[in-house]
C-alpha cells in the first residue's frame, strides 16, 4: 500500500485521534486554534478539547486582508499572494501554540483548516443563473501541511457548494453529532461576523434539524465602530449602551428580501455593510442620528434578525420548551444577549461552555469534527448534502 494512504488508514483506525481545528471568521479578529481528542464517529463521537487559543491578528494582517475582503474590485496579484501568506501565518501560529503547549507535531493526526473567507456569493446574492453558489477562502492547505508537517484537510466550504449547498453555515452536522440531546430541544446560536443558529429537536432526528444564517452578527457593529470610534469592536457594548434604538432606522434595516427568505440561507458582509446602513439611514431620514444611537440600533438589528427568524421557523410550542446556547464573539456583548432573552420565549439561555465546549472554541471544534468524520466516519446523506463531503 502507498505509505501515505497507509498513514491515513492507520489514523482512521485509531481508537482516538488528535485533530487541530482552525477558524478565522469574517470579524478578522484572529485565529482560533482548538486541539481536540476525538473518540468514535457519527452519533458515537466524543470530543475533548485539550487546548484552545485565540491568537489575535496584528493590524498589518487585518489591513492586507481587508484589501480583498468582500471587495468587488481588487488587486488580483495581491489575492494570489495572500493565499500562501495567510497559510504560512496560520501554520506559524499552530507551531507556536504546539510549542507553548509542549506538544510535538507528531502527536497531532490532522489539521482541519477553515481558511480565511474573502468572498461569499451564493446564488441568492449574485443572481446570475449562469453561475453556481460561490465562496472563496484563502490560506492554502498545502502550505499549512508543509510548514507544520501535519496532514491538512481544507476547503470545507467548497465541498459543501460542490454538493449543492451554499457553503454556509457549516454547523449542522457537527452540532448534530456533538450537541443533540434526546431530552432537550436545543437552539445553538453563533454570533460571529454573521449570525446563525442550529435547531436540534429532542427527537435527535437530523431530518428535522437545520442550520441557517439569519443576518448580521458583529459585522456591521464592528465596521461602524472602526469608522466612527476607531475601535475594532464595541467591548461589552459600552458605547451602544449609552445610546437608544432608532426604531425608524431599525425598520429600514429590516426591509430586505433576505430576511423573508426560508432556510437554509446564507449571507455576508457583501450585503450587510456600511453602504447597506447608509441606504437605510437615507430611507429613514436618520443621517443626522448620533453614532451612539446608530450603534445601539445596529445591535438591536442583530438581535431582531436572529430572534425574528427563530420564532418564524420553530413552532411556538417547541420554542417554549427549548434552551438556547450562545457561542461566538457576540455572546460577550451583554446588550445582544439581553435583547435575545427579551425577544425569545424559551426556557432559558446559556453559554455553550455548559455543554463542555467553550463558545469561543465551538466553531474551530466543529471543523475538527468534520475532519474526524472525513477520516473515520461513514457516508451520511441529508437531502442533497452528504457527510463527509
């Protein structure tokens, strides 16, 4: 047998696998690195997060990524150069983390790399019948593998598109395997740059489960903070809490056909950006509104789009018996969490950590879970989508 194929076969047959999951989202705040031990596969999957770190990106890195991130017109040679540059950056972060944790690369079976999204254009957004759903993540997996010496699985979103999905959200299968429960309806809300949730009914039947984006998470809040306060984000909602919601502006923000569309659906900063905000301000005659009030309104926008679609897509009786678990950077925004508690008629709301995986680590862990299934899982189909892809 070819030695490389034999190595994969050996890893797949092990009692447990050590997998590093990587996540760098649309917030561009840094790279999440989760070192996980997986036992089993499918519904028998068990995961233990051995180590986790979020390594912040320096301003230079953010500046370079933003030159191509969600931009219609870019320097194409720069995009080509960023692909290996980001990969080498991620590989360096992995090597540093392993050294800090005193873990040799030989003990890691595989890396699951999400990459850095720079463009997301599902058909519902680009509306060109000639072309399929499109999404682009940079950070070449081959460079990561060479720089770390660890087998690397990447292009998860491309695989999802190839099989008929929109490339996002990717949470459904991992959430189902790791967090579904026979006794409890669960709504797993993740608030990154874009907000999404996974519905896991207590019957533990994936045909009733779904995951979908709902609209903005932190993307508009962060972009507005950068422009008007020269801050990367509104820490602890300190600025938003000094303002008041402009309900005319909020209504204008909510007037987009995307929010009425059915799931599964995806979106991104290609739609939800400062230009979108300006159009809503013009429509609502709120261009002279104070920055603090606008920021408060944008925070309401995130909570409203999440709660409105959850209430629209889950029966009231089932919703009332459900528990919400929060993850992502937005879970640290007390105004968002307070508004969700106000808007959602659920049993209770918790952070993901009570389920054994911190809300900050969750997405990186989910990509590690997909890699585990790619190695050791059996093919499983749900509608048009097959897992592992």
